[in-house]
């Protein structure tokens, strides 16, 4: 369930197209054929503006990810390349849907910053990401900042009356909410 068009020269689908060992046809993501221009609001909001674009562009994937968490048996792994941005948004929405305290959601999001250096080192060692990531000087640029999640959640309040309002507007049902609550709070 993809949330974001990779913009690097060598990441994800573009790298898959060039992989000599791949026998399959190239992977074409829905947004690869469309030009996307960041809005003034997204630019003003910084990284949280990018996160809002996930919600605008890929609401279907966000809802499906939350439904997989809610309705699947056993544990669910939510991941992306670095485990902080796309992953952080999905997890923050799940926590907000359950009524978690804003400070707890922000703290949870910021915790992934403890591993950014190690994650970037791992990704930089892979052909897929090596050309798109800077060196050690970029670690702080990639570290999740609490203000980013605070701004995202504030924008969700302003634009949708909160995360539950956004979820409902995109097809999230009372049954989905009950299943998520049962899965994460009453396992």
C-alpha cells in the first residue's frame, strides 16, 4: 500500500525498471505519469505538508493500511524505507483514531529519530538508495521533528475536525473503529 511517489533518481519503481535480474514488467505507480506540484500550503507546512499530501493522494492506501491493522489476525508490520515518515503517519493516525493523547503521538513519532543514522547507513549501502541519500551530514535533515507531527495533527483538526473526521470522510466505519480498538487496546 504505497503512500508516496518516490522522487529520487534511483529509488523504488525507477530502480526496479533498471534491475537486470527483474523478469517482470516495470512497476508503474499511479502517480508516475502525473506531474505533482506542491501547493503553497504544503510548502508552508514543511514536512507535515508532504504528509498531508499522502492523505490527499493516497487516502485509499491509508484507510486500507488501517483496516489491515484492525482486521488482520496477529501482528501487523507497518513499514517504509526509513520507518519514520510514511510509517509515522499511518501509526499516528491509528493512535489518534484510538483517542491517544497528542503528546504521546508526537513522542512516539519522534522516537524513530533515535535510529535515523543507522537506517540511513543501511539505505546508503543499497544501490537503490545510495545515489539519492547524502552522507552523514544529512542525518539531522532526516531526523523526525516533533513539530512536524504537531503540525500534521493541527492541520487534521483544522481541515477535518480531527483524524476521526478525516477517516470517516474516506470510508472508515464504526466497525473499522471497533476492530482497531479491539486489536490494539483489547487484544
